[in-house]
C-alpha cells in the first residue's frame, strides 16, 4: 500500500461515521450508504490531492461527499421530472403530498437557495464553523459569513410567518 493510500485509509477511518451521518441527513437512510461508497471511490481516484493535515483531509472528504450529494440530487430531479411527464401523459394526478407536520424548520431550510441551505446544514447539523463550512463549499470565509447572515434572516422571516400564520 502506498503512503497516500495509507493516509486516505486513516482519513476515511476517522471520518466515515461523520460522513455517513452527513449523507443520511441529506438523502435519507436508504441512499446514504451508497453515496458513502461513491464518496470513497472518488477519494481513492483523487488520493494524490489528499491534504496532509488531518482536519483539512476531513474537510476535503466532506467536499467530495457534497459533490456526491449534488450528483444524487441532479439524478433525483431527472427521475421526478420523468415521473411527472409520465403522470401528465397518462392523466394521473400529479399533486405532491404535504410536508410532514412539525417539519417547519427543515421545510424552511429546504426553501432557501441551495447554497444557503447547505451552509446552514454544515454549520448546524455538521457543527462546522462558518469558516470550515466555507472551505467545504469552496468559497471565501467572508462570502460564507455574508451568506450565513442572509440565510439566518430568511429563516427568521420564514419561521416567523409560520408561527404567526
């Protein structure tokens, strides 16, 4: 085993539980293990890019996991669009079910712009600092701070309207 392979094995051993939890919160219990496997495959392919610092390596792995989530989401959107076209073609009711009761916060986050929603999830669900989340997202920390403030304001407005409505 090469030195890079050994470092990646160690990094994955340290981060795999957190990566699985990250993926479960974004795609659910059923799809998360598959996406963890995809994350590992991509990491192995890119092993030469693995940062030497263990914390940076962990954040690098989260960045790869985020990419697998984005790819998964694109596939899901294509599948739902196809299902909608099929329903329309055959005249079936295309209405979607209402959100689960008690899921106001999750729904409010889901209604944010995707970049803002992911930043909020990284900070609050994965317990990254805003600066660490910025690194995972590949944006400057100052940009992340501004986006985080914007997201908090949007969530306050959405949740305030939900409470008073």
